[in-house]
């Protein structure tokens, strides 16, 4: 694959991601009569194309099969992460509503084998998005994370199980 087709691939992937995101957030796809709102969808296409042309290299750094595979794995990971967010919401709600408030905040430090920027950012954001945990610091050179957890159970999920780290490593093929 030459550089020109790799650039086209990056633009296409970025355009599709931006347009899908625009469609999800716009709320102006269908008119009150039940017809496609051509004006708003057209504006979304134009804006997504401009963004894709300007910033495609920020989202897509690689070419070819690995990028498609990573994109597919990332979509699956997002579903898993959303489920973890739901479960963690119930856990935090239980802790807050429980008469004894079983909250025992702690700060943990752990190492990860992840090294790519996207993998580290994905893990850090996934930790922070999951209620009950917040990423405080990421040291990319050493692969160290500093995380605040509401109690021992959420901390153990990061220290002992390492499920989230394994899933992020699987997405970015950093085994």
C-alpha cells in the first residue's frame, strides 16, 4: 500500500467516524414529517469531510489490515466498557446509599505493559469513565499508573484481575 492510498484510507476512516458521531449527536436527521432532513445531513457531511481532511493523521496513524482490525476490536471494547460503567454505577450507588457507607478510598499504583499512546490514553480514560476510579497520573515511559479508587473492590479489579488492561492490550494488539 503506498502513502497516497494510506492517506485516503485515513481520510475515509476519519470521515466515517466523524459523520457517525455527528449523526448520533445532531438529533436533526429526520424532519417532523418523517423525511430525511437533507440540509442537516448535508451540513454533517461537509463538516465531517473538512475535519477528515484536516485531521485524519491524528486518528489514523497506520495503514491496512491492522487498522481495520483495531477499529473493530475497539468497537467491541466500547460495548464492554459501557457495561462496566453501568455495573460500576450500581456499585457506587450501593456504597453511597448503604447505611454504613462502605467507602474506603485509596490510591493505587500499578505497572502496565501498554506503550502506545492510544493504548495508554484508552486505559486512562476507561479508568476515569468508570465510576469509583479516577486516573491521577500516567507515566508513559515506565508504564506506571496512579489511580484513586473509592474502595478495595474497584482497586482490585485494576491490580489483581487486570481485565481492563488485557482488553485494551487486545484492542491495540500489544500482547
